[in-house]
C-alpha cells in the first residue's frame, strides 16, 4: 500500500468525521479494492488515528481523534494549500524559510507536533512540547509594512479561537495573544528580502499556541482540563483561512484595536525601568501611540512593551 492510498482514505474519513462509511462505499468512491481500504485503515490506526470498525456499519473517524495530518487540515481549508507535516522539527520558521528560498508557493504551511529549538522574539527560546500547535506559513506581502502583517496574524489567531473554541482572547501589543492576562500564543514574523532590489520577497509567520499543556503562572492554554472540543488540524486551518484572506487595512486595524488589551494601560519598553506613559491609540500601521507624562506623544513602531501596575 502506498501513502497516496492511505491519505485518500483518511481524507474521505475526515470529510465524514464521526460518521460510519462502509468499506464498500470507500472502495467505490476512491476506486480501490476492499483489501486496499482495509490495509489503509490498519495503517492509519497504527499511526494513532482513532478509527472504529464495526461490522455491517463500516469505519468511523472519531471526533476526538487529533493526529496532525495533511488530510485533517485540508478538510477545513477554504482553498488548497501545500501542507508539510513533521513529527518534530527544530523550528517551523527555519524550515519554512528554507522552503521559501527554494521556491515554495504562497500559502505553503509547515506544521510540527513538537519543536526542539523553537524561537520567539529577540532570539528567546519558545517552549514547544509535543501536543501543541506549532506551524509557519509562507506569505507574499499582503500589506505595505511588516507590522500590519504581524497584526493580521494576531487577529487571525483571535478570530479562529473565538469561532472554534468560544473563548475571548486579547492581544498585547504587538503580537502576544493572551487569555485571561496569560500568554496563549506567540507569533514570530520574519521577512526574506531580495538582495538586489532590497524589497521583501516573502514573509514567514510562525505561530505557537498552547493547546492542552498544563498552564502555569505566566501561560494559558486552550483546553487546560484536556478533552478538546476541536482538533488542532481544524484550528490551524481556520487561522490559515484568515491569513489567506487579508481584509482591507481599515478593517484589519479596527479588528486589531478591538482585541488590543494594551490601550489605556501605562507601559514601559522591554528591559527598561523608565515608564514611557499611557498607550492611547494605534496609527495606520498598527504602531502604538504613547502619551508621555510631559504630554508628548511618541510612536512605537517595534519593540515590546510591558504593562505597569501603578
């Protein structure tokens, strides 16, 4: 049995999750032999997919089955994408950048179950134990400035979590997604620049979300008590759907501001003791406007702020 047969059977079961399909129906639809279908099911079960086989009813992929797969993501995508699945990687951003340089298409996705050398901003390590959501996406620039791409990614995560999980995440400028004031998701946006023109050729957006990991003092997760109500495949696909349909800049800024928890707070820059002032607004490029105690308004185009409790 080749991998193509296995993937085709899984794709069909994904489309009919939690419903039984007879071996005969699968064989007829995919133009396979019954024996080929049986072998594919056995292989998928050995890989961890929760597929029930019942005589006279057929095969059923359980809603709770949550193995990362191309078919599982594709079943929820609004448009086809190239999806690369790995059991573990050092960094999805690193692999995605290599693919981009090699000519990968806009919308290519790199997904892994675990990162061994995940990175956050300022080269900080990003804990990425098995079972989380870790993926990177290769995008042609959708907006004129990188901060808007970063804002779009943060909004995409928030909207997908709202739609699929019924939760209400917020954004700490510039791109930390929070749940209950604890970090739920980290986003790392990196640009690939054309050496001759100096123009940005590609942008790689890396997203890491705590899924069912035990939360701790500074981190939240989507399902802290286990028993997820949605698969990682579905969440990844929904975020990708948002990233592939960038809204007009005005709409993006409105959605970003709606989710931004930093506005109205007193802030300071990362690793600095001096208080900058109160975050009062964002500008047309999603930069943060801060009013200093003197009344001066300054614009933060990059960096990282922390909230000051007075």
